[in-house]
């Protein structure tokens, strides 16, 4: 009996230590078993690399009433998500304003924004506005811009260039070192060495 009592008293001395050890092991197990908090991953910065390609393509966009607004075609296009732009080789763009007047843009290479309302044309660039009859019965002459670089704003019908350009309006012809043409305001600004050849007859702007 005395031997059992002595053994129990000895165990009682180590019992707090055993309990502390069990608690420590349980705490460690809980820490390892608890899932880590969801830490949002840092956003990967966009780089100027294409995320998709188009080859021998044609894309059309329409207004809410079903009217054709534009058609963009080319040999190859590369979309860059960081700027939401398309780089197009051998580009051809047909754009129609609200009155249905057609403007065509072509070049060896182009950079356009998402809806093709703004186009930078490089290499044998050409923008042609078709002739048409206005609501007042006046004939609006065809208008063509040509050069190595043209920046066309299709919605606002504006064409600018900081490089030499050629302008053909009906039978008239002009050349300049740079140009800013606003069709809506009917304003044309030619800079540098400007030369013009006016032919007899009326050529409405």
C-alpha cells in the first residue's frame, strides 16, 4: 500500500509537466491544421505583348439600328491588352458616318484603338472620303489624303499629319509639309512648303 501511495505521489509531481506537454502538442497541431488566410495575390503588371492574333481577317461593327459603322480588314493583326490597341498589317478600313458617307483608310501598317475610331497609318497611307450629295443638294467633292503617315479620327472626320502630305479635292491638288484637316468645321491648315493646283470648276470642300 505504501509503495502504491509513493508511486502515485511521484506521478502527481510530473502530472503538470505532462499536461503542459499535451497542451503544447495540441496547440501545435491546431496551428498546422488551420488553413492559411486568403491573401490576395499581387496583380501582374500588363506588358506590351500581344494576347491574340488575327490573320486574313475582316471585322464589322454595327450601330444600334443595324447600320454598318465600320469594317476593318488586314493580312494580320495583333492585339495588345495593356493599351487595348490593334496593330494591323496591310490594313483597309471602311467607315460610315451617320449620313452614310464612306471614308476609306489604307496603309502598309496601322495602329487602331478598340473601336477603330482612331487610326494611325504608316507607309503608303491613304484616306479617301467619297463624293456625295448633301441635304441641300450641293455636291460634295471626293477628298483624298496621301503620305507616309496619317492620323485619322474617323468619328470626328479629322485627319492630321506632321509629315509631308498630298491632298486631292475633286480636281484640285495641294501638297504641304504637314496638315490638320477638320471636316466638321470645314477647316484645313497646311504648313511648311505649301503648293496648290486649282482646276476650273467648282470643288466644294
